C-alpha cells in the first residue's frame, strides 16, 4: 500500500483518507468532517444519506488497500461525486442512489459523466483505469465478466446493489493491469477542466472560481490575469470616480465570454457597489444560459429541501444575464441611469450601425431621425451615472454573420466624438487585422486618457480539450490554404477525429456511436442550406435553442434526436461535444476558390456583395468550430435528375476535404 502522505493533500474532497483509516473511524467522525467542509447548510436528510453511504462503504471496503475521497468536487459540472476510491490500478467513481427504486438512465449517465470528467481533465487519472459504479438499492447485480471498457480505459457504467459492491472491486482488480495508484500524487494532480459555456455559467453561478474552470496552467494564469485586470480597472473607476471602457481580445475559445460571465457573477446584486450585468445580442445564447441556470438552481435548492419556483429564480438570473437589445430598449423608455455601474458587452463588434439602429427604432418604437449607433447609445446610457461607470467590450474576430454589424471601430469612434472624458484601456492586439479596428486604434492612441493593457488579451485557447489546432485548421480550410490545412490536420487528427461521408445515415450513426454519458451531439446546417430538404433537413423550421441544447435524449426537440438542424444563428457562442455538419451548395468550391450562392425561388443565384460573401464563409466557420471532441462532415452526393442538386455542386467540395486527409466513412 502506498505510504501515508506527510503533508496535507489538495482539498477537492470534503473527506479523504486511507481505506484503513476510514474503516477505523467512527461514523460520527467522518460525518463531522463532511459537515465542517460542506459549503451549504447540512440538513437531516443529507446526514441520513451520508450515514447510509458511510456504513455501506465501511462494510464493503473493509480490508481492501487504497484510498477514499467523499464528496469530490467536479467543478466543470458544478457538482460533487459521492465517492472516489483508489484501489490497485483503478479509480472507482461511486454514485449512490439507495433511496430510489432502481438505477435510472439519468443516474447512469451522471456517474459516467463524472468518470469521463476525471479521465479527460484530471492529470492523475489520464492513464489510469476509471470505473463508474452506480450503487442503487434495487439494482440486480449481473455478471461482471462482460463489462466493457473503451480504448481510453474508461469502463462502461456498472450498476450494483449495496451488498454486491465488494464483488465489483474484486472483479475489476482481476481484469486491470498496472501499478497501484499513488494517492498522494493522484490527489495533488492538476485538474484542468474545459467547460462548455453552459457548464461554465452554471459553475460560476454556483460560486466556483473562474480559475477552477481553466483548462491548462497557462490558460488559468491568462484568464486569472485578465479577470484580475478587469477587477482592478473597476476598482480604479469607482475610487477615482472615472468613466472607463475596456477592450478585451482573445484567440478563438480563449474564454472571453467566461471572463465576462465571471465579472457579472461576482457582482450580480444591486446591493453590490460593483453591480454588473452581462449583455449579449446573441438571443439564443442568452435564452440557453438563462434556462440552464434556472434549471440548475431549482434542482440544487430542491435537492437541499428548499423548494423554489422557476419564476423566482428567473428574476435573479435575468438581472445577471440580459439581452443587450432589451437593455437598450429599457434605456430608451427610462432616461435615468441604469441600475448597473458595470456593463459587459459580449461580441461587442456585433453591435449595430447607426443605420441598422435607426431602422429598428423607427419600426419598433416609431422614433424618427435616430442618429446614434448602438455603441454610441449604449455608452450614453452608462454615462448617465454621475460618479463612475465601466464598459467592458469583449471582442471577437471572424464571426460576423449578420448584416448591420458595426465592428469595433464604432465603439472607439463614439468615444472619440462624444465621450472623450472617458478613459480607455485597450488590448494591444486590437490592432490585429481580424478585429478590423487598426485605423480607429491608431486614432485613439493620440487621446490623453488611453493606455494599453497586455493582460486584456487572452492568448491561450480553452475551447477544445482534444486539440488546440481546430480553429487554425478551419481557418486554413476556409482560406483554401491547403498546405496549412494539411499541417494543422496532421497535428490534430490523432486527438480530434473529423470524418467525411456522403451518406447522412452513416453520419448520424457515427456521432451516436462516439458519444458517451450525456455528451451532446447535434445536426448543424447553414441557414442558407435550402436544398438539404430531400435529406429531411429543413432549415426554415424554427428550432428552439433551449430545447435543442438542454433537453434530454428522449425529447424529439433536443439535439440528440438528430432531426432538427441548428444553424449558425442558433449555435454561435455555444457548443456540442460531437457535431454532424451538413454542407450544402450555398458554399461550394470552384476553380478560383469558394463560390457563394443564395437559393431564390427555384434556383441558386450567385452572390456578388463582398460583405455577404464573408457572411457565407463565416457561417461555415461557426458550424465547423462548434464540436468539442470531433465531427463528421456530410457532403450530399447530389442528384443528376434535380437541377438544384447537381453532383458538380458538391463534388469539388467533397474532393477538397478528402484530399486534406479527412478519413472517409464507408
């Protein structure tokens, strides 16, 4: 048995110790540690559940070598595993459902998710066998001889009764090979999660720190530095009674939205002197985040015996996350200063031009002669505060998919023309070509109240834990830079599968087979992919992003059903684990590069506008960067009898992707 640790371990669990020590301790002593380390009020039902688990474990583990951790934190999921047991060469993840009639599919997925989380994100578990075990009162233990595991050494979930738990340990110990896990090094191993934005919002709302959610040491430091820099700027503004605007840049998937949500989550209440709000013009993102937070908080409170209505939770969540257009409309109706002193605008470059805003104000509010761009008006709203205010602009590049978007220059021009009394803190990378703000930044550099802040750039991607090169590969692919695309593909192909097919059923079967636990998969298509209808994909059908992203696999509206295709407008800013990307003839490869087509009436029409062409390419950029773990690309074979789906509309695109090295599914 590995030696006892000579110094305290990292406290990810509320109780930890050797199995021998655990079995010697009284139930009261173990319960005392759990209660003291708990982050919520412990009621009698929780004490009864813990006591039952402790008695089961003491009886079933007696005499086994190893280590035990109770209530082990899984920050990415905003949850805790009931127990982790290190025995011989395996990590056992235990979830107890002893008060239920039998194992449910939901409980099975939950313990599987915990096991996958450890395998993917906990360094000490990367090369270990990981065994998810669901302990349910009415479970009927079956033969353990046929229990399967995947190539990454994660077993498929095992369901067992409390009295048969010992047999699971003995059977697995006979099957696995390798040295016994050292509990000291395992417990001190770094945990590097890569949460989806939904998981991140849930975790932040549940009071996890932003550093807990960073994937790598470099990513954690980078994200922490940016968050600390923003907090420092906010304190400076309040203490110095200043108005300040910040521009945060970052590589794709670096955590700009996470940094913004972190600020808002830390100061969501009006009582806070730094009362903040996260704003986005991305309606689907706002709807999905709000519903996810509401469902999670309701579940959490009810689990603690504190029933609460969704409506009451929603009112709090709405103050934390708002649609920027609703914020703007409220400011039009009420000329007073907003409740918040700090406003975080995500994807700030997508704010509307003066023309687009004027059109909306005329049509929606009957206001004529509107002359302000959305950035100018939003700044004027925060400028209503007499003392101080901070605007944080989170700036992305290469994701413009809608007409009427002003770009980041509109913010700087608004400061230069009307708000020169504001102080500006700018990421030095804002001059990069992808942000299209170089001219405005050069102009702003001459202002007296401008400074560059290196910490306002997020340089480490955290989007895909499988590969850092996905965004670079997609960029090269869409730039028709074959040599660069092949280089990036060589670097990522072993860890991030991308496969190609011309059969939609094959594509769907592939994503279903890849997903484990509750890993989400979904069907994606361009909003202009109007000739996928023969394949039963109609992008004109309205997709509810809340149901698509959050509902379970038994709901036909969910992404799991692979019936409703989400477009770039529904998925921008959000992610799935596995994607089935469908590629229609709206973007097709020709002799001189990409050709762009709109389907009008009964035929495809060439698109002449350079700006609209950019939107077409960016739509596929969004679709091809939504999958965290891998994707299949479906390019239709075409149909010679249908003039709107001739094979030559698709063949060149398919051949190009195949020549890059993407494996073809039979």
